C-alpha cells in the first residue's frame, strides 16, 4: 500500500494520490477520499491531472512530436461535464459525450519538447492507440462519479458550473457498478432498499407492475 | 364487469352523497380487480422498460397462468445480468456473474384480493379514478386512466390498460405537480404468447453450479411488541406488518439488525427501518430520490431511522417525526 495515500479527508491532494487515482489503483474508501481531495483542490487537481497525462503521453509517444489538449478546450469540456445535474446518475451520458470530444482533441496541436519533461517513469497504464480516448473517458467518469457522489451525500446541487463545494464523503460508501457507470452508494441503504422492495410491496399495483419494475431495475451492485 | 360502464360513471347524473361515495369506491376497486385479473390471466412475452431521470433499465418478460398458478420470468437487459423466476409467491433470482442463486418468499405477491378487502373503500377515500381517453402502446389499443390522489401525501398514477381485458401495459408515477417521476412500460408486447409453465418451472429449478444464498428467516412481530408506536398516524396509511431480522445476516448481532415496519394506503407502501445508532456509520442525515422511491435517514435519540417509500418526501418526514418509543 502506498503510504502517501491520504488517510483522512483533510490530507492534501498530492501527485501520488492523483497518479494512483489515474492508474485505477484506488478502491473503496481510499477512492472516495481521493475524490474528496480532488474536489477540494479543484484547480490544482486539474493542473496535476493534465501534467500527469502529458508526462504519460510523452513517455509513450514517438519522439517526433506530441499533441496535447488545449487547456482552454479541456476547461470548457470540464465545465460541460459539471453543468447542472438534474439526475443523480449521469455517467452514461458523459461517456457517450466523451467519444465525440476525443475526436476534437486531435486537431489541437502543440509540440512539447521531451527534454523539458521530468518525472518518474510510470508504468504503462495503457499502451494502445485508444489511450487518448481513455484519457477523456477516464476524466469524464471521474467527474461523473464525483458529481454523483456529491448528490448522494445529501447536499444541495452545485452552486455554479465547475465549482464543486466542499463535500465530505461519509464512510461506508461503496462503489457499485450500475448501468450508469460506477456509483457511490451506502451499503446498508442498498440492503434496506432491497428489503423494502421485497416486503414492502403491499400495493394493488404490485402485480404485475410493481414486481416487474423492481425486478427490471434492481441493480444493487451485488455480483 | 364492463369497463366502459365504469368509465361512463363520472358523466352520469349525480346520486346522493353517500351513494356517490359508495359507487366511487366500487368503481375504483372494480377497475383495480379487473386490471389485476387481466394481468394474472393473460399469457404474454414482452420487453419492459423502466425510466426515470436519465436512466433506463429494461428486461424481457415472460408470463403465464394455469389455474391458480402464476409464473413469470424476467431476464434483465441492463446492468448486472439476472434471471428472476416467480412462481406464485416464491421468487428465485439467478446471478450468473457470481454464480449465486437467491430464493425467497414474497408475501406481497398473490395477496391482492385480500388487500382490496382489507382496505375496503380506503383506496377510494384517497384516490380518484379519472378516465383520460384512449391511446396505442406497444402495438395494442389501450384505455388511459389517472388514479389521482386526493391529497398531497401520495403520488398519482397514470395507467394504460389494454382494451380487451385490462392488462397494464404502461404505468407512470406522478408527483404532486403531476410531473412524471418514473415510467414503466412494455416497448413491445406479444399477447397470448405460447409460454409454457412447465418449461419455466424447469428453468427455475436448475440451480446446478450455483451457490444458494441463504435468505434470513424473518421473524414476524409487531411494532408495539418491539416498543415503537406512531403517535400521529399518516392519513390513509395503515400498518401492514413488522419484521425483525435474526442475528448473523451480515455477521452482526440480532439487536443491531434493523426492524422493518411496513405501511400501505393500498397503492403505495412505506417501510420504516429502525436500528441502534452507530456513530461510525450514522454520521449524516440524508435523503435520496430514485424515480418513484424516496428515502431519508436521520437520528432518533439512541436510534437511527431510515424511511423508504413510493411517496413524497414530506410524507416520509411525517412518518419519521411521528415515530416514538413507547412510554
């Protein structure tokens, strides 16, 4: 286990945290705490995220040249992702959007001199041609999961685009798979919801609608 | 019962008040009975889609009835693959990804006629049946009605039923502003499909290679026996049952398991869960909305309450604030 990973939500966001997050090394409580750190240090997080991926790109690309996403473009993209979430689960929509955006990244060219880059030799998290899309998709799902987690933690919606307020993620949050992408849910609440569906359906509409609706929708993440 | 007569009722001459109410109760209950009978008796295969907010989940459904036996098979098409079989009140869920199978008995299924009897005219006291004309859904001609709540403590429903026999093909749950919270509908439907009960029963029993997940045997109790009372009853909602979970469901002791107290107004149900306060886990009061289902959690003295139901949040709050330890 990386000892640089945060133990409490108030630990500062570090590059180690971000790189572990970007490489998908975090899970469960560590993941939740890392997201919380990202939310707090919004700007720093974005800058670090960009440079992390830039470093990775340089190390993986041929020496002849490198394209990097225009920071302004990514900022606008970020804003679009964080714009009003009327529904708790938005991962599906975001993933589809990011495919369109990745095509836009190509024409934005800016050469980087590899000599200027310094940084540890990160193991190749991905070495296929779709890495760029994965970057965008990864960013999209990060933003989506962050927003979802925030909505679920019971606070009011974001005050303005791109500016996520302080949100303490409660303990006992689990990351569950759902058709909308990864979603943070309270494990106990999931059990109670299942119990309500199982026993609580005393309704004239239960057969067939209530039962079918619960059976179709029940996605409690239990595998 | 001729559905057209029930539809024509509101336009007829107005009888005296008590008679009018009795007729109203009869018509709503009759409509519900007819809908129920059709849903049980008609064999069909269809694709069922549940939507709320930006989410969509769908499943393929098979349904058949033989005598007093009912069988359903649900294959989820979205998210985790699941095969759910229902035979009367027994439900078996196969989870192929984890090779786990769950078997449970669901009291709420198959209790409908009794439910109507126990609620008497209660559904008619709190909901009004309003016809809304005709339409076409999933290729079949349908009648549309709204079950409109008479107060703001419950949701409304818009129901599309197939004209010949009354099978529900589409159902919307409406919030207090009439906005659609959630919709469940067949996107395609094959009526009187050749579904074989024996084949489905055979599939339901094929648990080889699956690990049976033991369902905890729930202990039926009463809230009163457990020391709880709802000091201010919520209009229309009657307590239906109360369950205790035994020890060991997830490694914890019996007294840590939540007590579940279930209420219903005939169309909607609410579960109050009470468990001892655990400061580690219960650190924030919250509320959540998922389509028609609303939930809220909060502290009550040395306990933690979670209230779940297909009712407005304000109604959940009424339940939460009305719950009290017996003196």
